C-alpha cells in the first residue's frame, strides 16, 4: 500500500471540496483526480490537474481550419480526421499533470521524453524512503534469447529465489549504509548529495510530470507497446485508463490509428499490392531483409 | 469593436454555465475567462483555459525539494526564493491558453517563442476577414535616430496623413483584389493558398496559443519591455493584467526580479563595488565600452 | 537569378579555401556547401554547414545499444533498423544549417516546425528588397473542388492574366509606398518596424535555419509530400537532393520507411488481413468512413 | 585511467587522418577533438564534433539584423552586444557534440537540461562495466549546516574511512550479484533490463550529448557555478576549457555577462541607487528578506 493514512486523508480532503469553474470540465477525469492508481509494489500514478477535453481539441482545430472543418459533421469525425492526418497541434491544446511514484531505473527511461515538465523529489535536499522495487514472481524473467533488449521465460525455482534474495538483501544493506552515512549521531554525517549514490536503481523516487495530449500519446504509443519494458508499461497502461475517460473520442482515435495501427514501408506496401493481386511473395522476392520480413508477416497476420 | 453579436452571445453562454471541479481554481482568473480584452484597433486577447495557481507552484516545488522547503515559512516566500534562484521547473507546472487576434507582422514576432502550442487560423482552408491594423495617430512614429530597431517622434501633419492614406488604400485595394481573385463568379477562382499572398502584413489573423507560466514570463519580460515594439507590447501588457490576477505571488516576484530587475556584468559589478567605496568611476576607468557604460548609467540612475 | 555578382564572388571565395579538419566529412555535402540551389522565381536554399555523416548515426547508436548492435552486420542495415523501429535519437546526432530565401507566406508555414534554430532577416532593423514571388503560369491554380486546402486545375487565359496583373501591380504599389513612407527626404520618415506592415505576403525574406537530421526528416516528410503546398514543397525537394548526398544510407531508409511508406489503422490492417484471406471487403464492411476507405484504396492500389 | 589501449589507439587513428573541408574550422577546437579530458576517478569528457565558430555567430546575427549591425565595428563588439542584450538565436547557430563518461547520479542531474540530443549506453541491451565513482578524500564532505542542498566540511578520520569502506564494498557486492544474476552458467540468467536495477547510482554510464552553444552556456552557467554539486561542476569546468578554445569571443562575453555577472531585483537596484547617493541602507530599510539581503551583500561585496 503506497499511501500513508496522512496521504489518504489529504486526498479525501481534496476530493471533498468541489469548486465552481467556467472552464471545460471532463467528468470522466474528475472521477480520477488525486486518486492514486497503484502500480508495481510501491508505485502509483495519479492525475493532479488537467486542461481541456475532446471539445477543446475540436475548438482549436476549428480556429486552425476555419470553415474548412465544417464539412466534417461531428466532433468525433473531426478528431479521427486530425489523428489520421497527423494534425498534431489541436491535440497539444489539452494538458495533464500527474504525480508518479516509480523506481529510478524506470524514471531514467521516462525522462528521455523531453517535451514535458518535471519536478522530481530531490535527494540533494531530502532523504529518500526505504522503498525498493522487488519484482513479483511472474515478472522475474530471463534474458530473451532472440531479443537483445527483451526478456524471455519466467525464472523458476532456486534461481528465482537467489535473485530475489540478492535484490532484497543488497537493497536493504545499501539503505542501512545510506542511513549510517547520513547519521549525525556521534559523527559529522555525509552530505545527502553524496550519500544517495549508494542507493540502487530500484529505489523509488517521485515526480510531478506534466505534458500535452499529443506528446502523451507519443509516450503511450512507445511505452504501452508490447515491446516496452514491463516496469514502465504498467505505468503507461494505468495512464491509458485515465486518458480513455478524459478524452474518449481522442483516445479511441489513438487506439485505432496509433496503438493498433502499423507503418508499412514502400517495400512492404508493394508486397501487399502484389499479394492482393494473387502473387505469391516470399522473403526472397520481397526485397526485404529477414528481420523486416518477419516483422511484416507479424503485421499482416 | 472586434466582437460580433454572435461572438458576444457565445461568450455570455460560456460564462453563464459554471460547473463543478475538484481542480485548483483561481478566482482571479475565472473573472477573466473567455472575455476579450481589446488590443489595437481590431485585436483582442482572451484567456480560454488555465491550469494551476500559486499553490500549484508551491506544491510542485515541495516535491522537488522535499523537506528542504519547510524552512521557508510561507508560499509567498518560497515563490520569491524560486524566482530569485532561477528554479524554473515549479513555474512550468502552471499552464494557460489564450485566444488572440493580432496583425500578421505581430504574429511573426510572437511565433519566435517556440516553447508554446499554437493553432492558427488557416488561410489555406479559409478566407480571411477584411480587417487591417491602421495605427492610431500617436502610434505613427518616425524611425528612431539613435536606435536602428526603434521608433522616435510621432509623425505629424501632412506626412502622417500621407502614411495613413497609403496604409488604408493599399490594404483596401489588396483585399478587393484578394476577393476578386478568389471569386468563382464567371471564373474558376484562384486557390485560397495562393490568393492570400496578396494580403499585407497588417491583416489580422487569430490563433490559440498555449504555454506554461515559466515560458510566459520569459515572453512577457521580452515583450512587455519598453524596448519591445509597441504593437506586441500592448498584447503583453494585456496578458500581464490577467497573470497578475491568476497567480498574484508569482507575478509579484516576476515584477521584482525580472521586469524591474537588471543583470549586471562582472565589470559593472566591479564598478558598483568601487563606487560604493567612494571611488569616482568613469567610462574610461570602467573597462566598459561607451554603449555599455550608457546602459549601466541608466540602470544605476 | 537570385545572386548578385558580389554574392557569387563571396561564395567562390568560400569554396576556394579548403581547410583541414579532424571531424567527420561528407564528400557529398562538401560539393553542395554555400552553393545556392534556385527555388521559385527569386528564392534559394544553400547549405552553410553540417555536422556528421552516416557513420555518426551508427556511432551514436552503438553507444546507445552497445554490444546489442553488433548483430547487425553493417552500417546500412543498422540505419535501416533504427529508422524502421523509430529509434530517432541517433539521427539527432547529425545537424545541418541552411541559408534560405523564401516568400513570407512560405516562411510562415515553415516556422511552425519548432525544433529548429532560426535567424531571420529583420525588417525592424533593415529595409527589405523589392522582390516578390509571382507564380509561374503552371503554378497558378484554381481552388480545388474536392480539397479545402488544396489547388486544382491551372488557371487559363484572361483569368490568369488578371490574377498576375493584380499580384504584380499590388506588390509594386505596396513597395513604392513602403519606400515613400520610409523616405527621409523632406520628411521624418516612418519607422521601419511600421512601414513593413504594408508589404504583402509574397515579399521575400531570408533566414539561417538549423536543425538535426531527425527533425529535418520530419519536416521533409510533411513538406516534400504531394499534399504540401507547391511553394514550400519545392524547397523541401531541393533539400532532399542535398540530404541524399550528405547521408545516403539514412536518406534511402527515410525514402523507404517514411516518404514511400504509409501508416495503416487497426481497421485498415484488419481489412488487409481479410482481403489476403480472399474476403471481398467493401467500404460498408470495412468499418471505415468513406473518406478513410478512399484513402485506404489509394494506399493499397 | 579511463581509456583502454584499444580506445587510445582508436583516438590516435582518428586524429591521424585530417581531411579537407570547406566548412568553418576552429583551430582551438581541432586540438581537442576526440581527446578525453579526465574527470573524477573513471570519467571523461571529449568533444566528438562541432559546427561553427565565432564568425558563424556574427554571420547569423548579420542576417537577423542586416544593415543595422554594421554600426558595431567588429566581431567581438557585436558578440558582446548580442550577449548583453540576450539575443540568443545567433549563439544557437553553433553546435557541439560530446562523449561523456559519468556516474549515474550525475547523469540524472545533467539530463534535466532538455534542449539537447542524447544517446546513452543502454543497460537493457548491454552489460555495464565494473566502474564506480568513489570520492577522493577531499571530496568526501559533510552535509552543510546552512544549506539544505549543499555540502560543508570535509569528513575526517574514522568517519571518512567508514564511508569509503561502505561505498566500495556495497558497489563491489552489487556488481558481483549483478554478474551472478546475469550469468547463464548453469541457470537461465536474469534479463539485463532487470539485473541493472541492483546497481547503485555511482556506477558509470556514458553518452553522446549534443547541444547548441546558447543552451550549452545555460548549462554551464548553472553547472559550473559554485553552488552546483562538485561532481557535475568538474564536468562543466572541463567543458568550459574546451569552449574557451572553440569560440574565444563568445566565451569571454559569457564570462563577463553570465558567469561573473549577477541579476539584481528592483528592490536591490533601488538600494544600490540609494547607497550611491550616500544613504546608509540596512536589511530593515531595504525591503528585502534576510536571505535576500545576505545574498545582496555577497554581490556588492
């Protein structure tokens, strides 16, 4: 349970005090506000604030395209049209801010998405808590034998036990020593900005992370994808659930055109056309490398 | 009057329908929502949406700096500390979206601020209105004799009349021809994406413009400055009035540390120290160029 | 001819003085350096500087992916892999800087690509030249009857003549008045920052524009596309020719996976799979709207 | 010594093969190319490529400001003017790419500068080396008693020994277990993307980092500052030495106006003016808080 009673009380207080606003309101997102959705063993993601809704996307697009958009009869159709044609600026008109608690090695992947605003808890100013990510048994996987950056079968038996024992004991010892180095009891006490270097990458940190809907979709497409590392994918999936309730038309278009779609190369399109005409196309006659062909076969089923 | 009755009715309708939200609310900003503030002869700026308030800045900073911020006894003091020490990320946690109507030559300056989201009315899709910026008499200024990019005395008499007549008649003729080229009455009608090239830079366009508070302050420091061109400065000043009501602590800190402050070079600081010790410092003994020394004298009065 | 003899002499001088460097050198790009490639009636684009080559992409990727990349046997294969899998950061390691002369209405589209560095000639400081884009006869097109933001058939006969006459005479008169307003002969002379507002959007401006290869590819995909406005597409196509010589492997991958490729939605992929199994799929049974279906038919031929 | 003989041989080979180019060349920077400058116990920074020199800044500015810039008699004067007046775009026309080896906790600070391109060695794909930052005795400091995010006196005697022993032994044990978990000797072997979570924040990583000169100066102002954490400051200082040789005029202006300068608030400027008129100003009569007044005294000496 990642929340203390004090934190829960604070959330309850925030949710108990609705106020009036003239801004666009998304009822679906109001239901999520402040509530942490638990992720991994000690993490969470919760939405702190949002700006705009499906209508805000349409409104911005109608300024862009003026009378030209009147053709499209309704909001949903216009949103699908914008997504299909990569008109990204209307989606940038929605903004969202999350509070996330996550292991440092996940944070290091996440931060590579640069078009966002971030305030991370500082281990120079403050002392980190004794909380470490220890994988659940079914997330403890072997190195993939086919994918250099992926994982394969779940570890079993004694090997799994050894790994968990190492992760737990090393984290515990590192934190004990972190505290021992910081202690000012009978000694000077090491600077916090130095002591933190002893903590492993599965220690939890937290941050406020704010981005616009277009960039959030880009993040989700990469991180909610089946090839993303499991430990960041579960955060992305939790966010997907919130976005679905926030901007249902935009999210549905995102699912159809991005998450469920695929980009075919010129060569791949040529193969599809030939195959639809009845030609038997093989890797050898496709012009693709073996790797490409395998991926192509995965796409066209 | 830049608004049509239909537009005014739409605004009234938007302001007549308050809804409940659990998000942070700024009463000062709610009072501005949707209402256009008139700028120049046909322009306006109005706030369409906002995210966060002074407390959101503090809240984000406390995640960043954790217990370390507990020292600062109150929100205002913390906000001033953050501004003074260029801790910009907490200010990025607030976001605002404006609808702006402005002449194209102002839009061209404005768009150079890249860290923002923009949806501009498209003259490829749609037909622009017959609205042009014609300077008021007291804004019709001569080229500065000392500043290559500034303006000097107000034009007077016959010269002013000639200029206004040229601006008005050229704009009118350009628009007449724009319409004539577009017309499909007895002819094919030129493509909108081509016809627009005949319109001068004082034609009005409009856009939705969204940015975070840190980048907005950067924009305001440059564009509400006395050296900015008058025609963009009036927009910046109108926005300042709204921001003051939105985030009063942050805006006051911005005024003290940015708008009213000045950056002194190493040489200038050295001069100040010498002068405070009683030394008579001149341009020759300052180590500064004439231009720098003149600016330095302007700063220290 | 957009270049004066002085400009040509300057280019010749720059190209006559090779120097030694230890940096990566692209012979293909060296051949283009400084030489303007003419675009439209008075415009040009020329490369001023570049950083990196195909090897720099590979080198950066090998730091990212370490031993994992040793699998891919050669540079070309690795570059294709990176492009196919949207690994954009290695492409960001190449940078290029152009000097472009272009009509203002083209510049206004171009500047919407925010991830670039720009220094534009300032009409506040300086006086613009009397140069306007006047479309060639085969670029003078009617509004498209099917596409709100496109152009259709070429204008003919008297209508074409009328349009060209209006564009030329309005530009000429606007520039005459621009000069008359600026003149300090017997009058004060209007400020340059004001006088410029009389100039139409087909006046030429110029800028230095610098971006990385990943963002350049994004620009080229949108602006060298058949749906882009002709007047920006010709600049994009000129740049394509240079990039092809600069980073041949990366450009070939870009052509295959981006320019010649297409993104299919989940629904479209489902249709392809059904069609490959022999099913007769129609718009009605596809789940797609009419617009989507038409675009889908265009893709699969 | 951070370089292996193979790496040194590679550097020697790169430096042994000068090639001809027509681009701008900075002799000062050529001397640095590829050569690692050692930082901390196992780290380094070396420049891999660069674009532009002092002249490129001037050239870009002259396009921006056209004839207006002819006033300033020389390149150095113009560069100082641009820096003084925060005209940042000409500085963005220079670009530089570094290869950096650095501890993860330093990388985590560094990456917060978002306007840069980064390719980091991936611990999902590859296995990290057994290299950890262990502070030298004079860098092993106690927590500051006055500054929540700073360090104070150097640790001494037994406490220092205890800290070093903990850092070394924990790093060693963590790496032993990292290897044990990865091993496929008689077991499946944990996925690399999971095993890395056991490594502490003082393990070394490496990346290619590319940015423009304006953003680099911003980075250096914050990270070469006396208040920056020592472990990142030494990297910033090493980069300063290279930039000084690359763009000497720009670097000198940066030192005078940014590194050695200070921003005074409206209140502080008012105090300076009063003091220069002979008034005795105290914290009580200054209008500043105690913290501000202390900082102000530090600035005016």
